[in-house]
C-alpha cells in the first residue's frame, strides 16, 4: 500500500527558452531522448487531465510497482496524480513563479520515493504539461553510502551497518537484521564515526 508523506513547495528560476539552446536540432533531440530513457529516476510528462504524454522506462517500471503490477499507458497511479492535482489547484497562487511541488511516497521501509511535479509551458504545446520526476530515495541513499564506504575506508561489516543506518534503520533494527547484538552495532558505529571524523580532519 502506498502512502504520501511530507509535501514541499519550491520556487525556482525560469529556465532558458528551448530556442536559445538549440534543442530543435534533431541530433540533440535524439541525444536528449536517450538520456531521458537511461535515467534511473522516473520521468513522466502528463497533460492537465492526467493522461500520460511520455513515460521513460524507469517511470513505467515504478508506476507498475505503485499500481501493483498494472500500468495502462493512460492510467496514472492515484498516489502520483494526487500530487499533480495539488499543484494544479494551487497554481493561481504562484502564477508569476515556476513552482515545484514535492512529496514522498512510502511503499515500505526500503521503498521510499520522492515525487516532484512542475508545470511545463513549452513552445509547440498548446496547453502546459506536467513534468513528474520520481526518485527512489533508497537507491539514492545506497549510492551515497557506497561513496562514503570508500571515502571512510570502512570494513565490509562496517559498510553493512552504515548502509542500514543511512537507510534510517535503528540500532535495534540493524542488530536484528544482521543477527548481532546492539552493543556490537554501537561498537561498529563508534568506529565508523571515528573514521568519518578522521576523514573530515584530513580534508
């Protein structure tokens, strides 16, 4: 079961016009298409009635997950459409600014997704569209933890513990998951924090 948590609103500067950066060039358009399809984050472009104009491979996979295995090209998971509707219903409050509305979708402890929605008013489109990005928070934390494991020169066991800690597991949950005592977790965490401090001093 998916649930929404923590809604945030961000305003950002207006982007460059497409004409000014030459995106009408077909080679560049093909390149951008390949980049979008290769992204780990899900990218959805919707019209204002919720119909999917485009979904990259990651968005398709994630929408299937949110819909428990089903993804019809024109059926958007309600949990995502709720964020879109929030933006559309508050659009007139920020009509002179570019707004990004973000929220989290909690599937379970290791499946937390950040959804960001903004209006796209582009040349060639008769009406503005919605750009939706879906970021897997767990995978982002995992990537960060892998970088930190190398940076702090952690042992394999410290790396396991650090990854779980960065994924918001409590000491008790880490101990249970790794079949070790809480005191062992505390000992490893103390060593990890010492290595982190040493790394910060060296920098």
